[in-house]
C-alpha cells in the first residue's frame, strides 16, 4: 500500500529485481491518487465515459467509479507530489553529495525523456493522451516541463 492506493509488482525469486507496470509505479511513488466522491461527481457533469488509467477499459461514470475489469479506482495525477519531491531533493542537497548522484540524475532524465516521448505522435504533435486522467495529467506535466527545458 502507498497512501490509500494498493499497488502490485512481481519480484524475481533469484533477487534479480522486480517488474512493475508504469501505473503501479506511479501508485507506489504516490504520484496518483483516487478521486474523491466530490471530484467524481464534478467529472460526471462533464464526462460520461473515461478510460481506465490502468487497463484502458471504458468506465461508465454514470454507474461506476471503479473499473469493472481490473477494479482500479478512477484516479488522477497528484500535482502536489512533484513539488514534495523537489522539496525533498532540495533538503537532500544540503547534505553531503552522493558520488553516484550525477549518474543517477542522468538515468532519471533518460527515464523521464522516455515517459514524455510516449505522448508525442509519430508526426511530432503533442497533447495526444489516450488512456484516461493519469495519462492526460502526465501529458500536461510533460508540456509544462518542456517550456523550461527547450
Ligand atoms: Zn481497468
């Protein structure tokens, strides 16, 4: 469990690592949270059907607030979490620097590039975000970050 979200991963019996889906990774890191009843009601006023962020199945908001296929709750990106992460990194920066930090940051940057590249169409258009609220939120964060990077 991470906050109120249950996540699943598979661990190698030979200590070779673990496999976790991207959606479960976001849950583990507290980057997404389930919508409150008020938020679901607000969403219902504008949208009738939404794609499940976990499996992509349609969720009829008139009848459900969880996916009838994989039982994931309707969830969205927690926009506060990136700010908490930055605050933690700033606090960590005041401590002695880990010699592996530059390499770890380079790997994290490559990972982020791969995530955000997934939201670009083949012809370079941006903003295509099938798959629900979490993917839409990630696409929005990607567009926001690009303003500062480019
Ligand atoms: Zn689902």
